C-alpha cells in the first residue's frame, strides 16, 4: 500500500481511542475482577473515591501510567493505572488529594510505577497545602519487582514524615495491609478501619504460626476491632465502607487544609449564651459516683456536634473534635465511667497524640478534669508509665494553641498537673464548686498525715473521721486553689458554655514564640 493509499487517522479517531482507553482504565480490563471485589463486600477504587469526594469533582492523574518491569511474566501484563488511582477533588468545596489502591490489578500490590504515582500525588498535596487521604487495599510490595518495590515504600514513608504537621493525612483501611506497607498508615494522623475487610499486620498468620506456633486468623491478628480496641492503631472503626467514608468527610470538614490555616468555622443556631443547667444533674457532687463525660461534652458543644477519636481504646480518657460557637476545638476529658477516670499508659499516649495533632493544626484545646490520679500497679510501672505518662505532659507543655481547663470534681496528685493545669501553661483554668484539687483524696491524706494520732487514739475510727474533715476543710475546699491563683474562677456549671465561648474568643489571636530549636526530644 502506497502512502497515498494509507488510511487517514483523524482527530475524531484519536479522541475515540482516548475515550476507550480511559473507560477501560476506569472499569478494569477484567470484569470478573470487579465481580470478585463486590463479592467480598468491597467497593472498587473509583466507587470509593466517588463516595469520598463531592460529586463530579475528581480529577485523575496519570490514569494511563503503566509499569516497565520485565520478568516473571510482567511484560505481558501491563494494565493502565498500575493498580492505584490518584488525583484530587473537593470535600465540602475544599481541595483534597487522594490515592486509592485498586485490588483488581495485581492485588493492589505496590511496584515502581505504582509508588511513583503515589509519591507524585503526595508531593502535590504538600505543595498545594491540602489534606491527603489514602484508601488502602493492597497486598504489599510487588514481589516480582524486588527491591524496586521496597524502595518505593521508602519514598512514601519519607513524604509521610515530611507532611506530618503540615497537612492532615488520613488513612482508610479497606482491605489488607501487610508488612512494610502498614507503616505508611502508622505515620499518618488518623486511621479508619472497616470490620470484616480491614487487616493490618507486619507478619501474617502463617508467619506467626511457623515462628511462635500460635494459631490466629487475619482478623484476630490485625482486624478492625483489634486495632480499634487493643493496639490503638485505628482511630475510627466502622461496619461498612459507606459510613466510614462519610465520617472521613466529617473529619475533613473539621480540619484546616494545612498548618497555616485555622479550622473552618461553621456558624449555627445554637446560642452562645445557652445555659447548661442540666450539667447539675449529669455530674454527681459525690466524687465516688460515676457518670459519662460524653454527656457533659454533648451538653456543652454546639448541637451535639462531636466526633470522638479512639473511642474503643484508652476509654478512661475521651478525645474528641467538636464545635463551640461554630469554632472547632479539641476536647480532652477524664472519663469517670471507665477506671474511674484515672490516667494509665493507654490514656496518656492517646491524649498526647491528640494534643500534638490539635497543636500542629491550630485547634484550641479544652480539658475537662475529673481525675483521681495515675493508675497504680506493677504492670503499669514495669511497662513504663513514667516515660509514657510523660508524653501527655510533654504534649501539653509544648502546645501553643489556646488552652482552657475546667475542673469538674477531683483533680489529685500528678494527674492534676498533667491534665493541663495552670502550672504547665493552661491559659485559663476554671472550676466548678464541686472541685477538689489536692495531692490526694482527703481519706488517703488523713491516713498519711495523721497516722500516729489515729493509731494512738482511744477511738481511731472517730479520730480518723475528724481528721478527714479537718484536712478537707483546710486544703480540699473548692476555693483553696482559687485563693492561690491556680484557678482563675469558680463558676456555676450552668454558665460553663458561655464562659468557654467568651474565653476562647479572647484567645483566638494568641501568639507564642518558642525557643529556636531543630525539634524537641519527647519521651518515648
């Protein structure tokens, strides 16, 4: 055939070819792979992205990328996207970057091209100053590509670390995540998991069985509830992908785009001067009676606008994002309904991580205090309550955002100091008339201070009761701390919401200059 007789390729032909390629990349080359994904109760990468982002806003990057690896049959299998969908869109009108593993292609395993796509979208997110969400559903490193795949993870970890405290990073576990791949979610700010489909572990059940002899399932080793309630790796646990991604959207709506911005305000109809007299019934005056601090938080904030973090782990301390007069705040609160609200290893680490996050992203902190002390016990001491409890202390002392504490009832010993007391830098400290701030409870203090007098008394029980009353009268009354300037005011519980709103409004432009340093060295 001569040149003159060759078929002419028109622009229309090229556009048709392009549309076919893009549609094939979106749908996947194997329809049965999509059926298998759905049969597992899992959505595809694009279906997940559609749930996460505002409709019609997703722009995909490098959709036609393919790997260049050879050997082990890879040269004959070069699907577009290389098993990961990357791009950006909006959530409630604000830019969000996202990457989603496509389990239908190589089981979502990471190869060189796959990693480069993720690294590129991470670089774009950092440069644009916008949150990054990863939708994880991959089988780890692509074995056929060897060390090139492992190096790809290194580049991702380096970017996770560089983005830390600069842009919010959220990991959503929607399938397996094994080996070194699990470290990327661990480096991000929040991890979401879905029951029945999420698994995270460094070594899988087969390796555990061969090395230790222990028999365990994938869910039993690294399922959603394990990481939500035992290891603390997962901050949020959901029953299905739809509710999970809806909560990711909710979380994003409460976070700034980067560390140079304030969280987005959301004015509402909840009056700033609304009284909260119901708190008088919610919180018993008797310090030995339990209650749920979440009811107190709900009563204080706007229209029940609360998102609790790590609800299943370290339950004796509640951490939550909420809005107060339309402004986002972080809440750290003792939980008397769990272990009487004591601080232990889990609660301390949970609180420290949350305080650091809020400080990094300009979210003011409210601390609600009803703490009888640190949890005593040999296991706590041997497992490092000193260094691990110090993490919470360090986080508060290092925080420069507006900080307000409210002492509801008990505030004893070192735990009182750690829970954002005035002495470690709280901007304002308020107390209810039911507060008891002391080195320890009156009963325990009397047994120590008046031990000899009680022992020598003809009626030790009566003498002990008298000494308890004496100690309480002298040192544990509600106004002792206020008289010494350690509490700024003793307030009516019903006024707490309006007092907090006025105080946070005053502190909104707070500015603190820290000493110049490369970084601190927090306790580990």
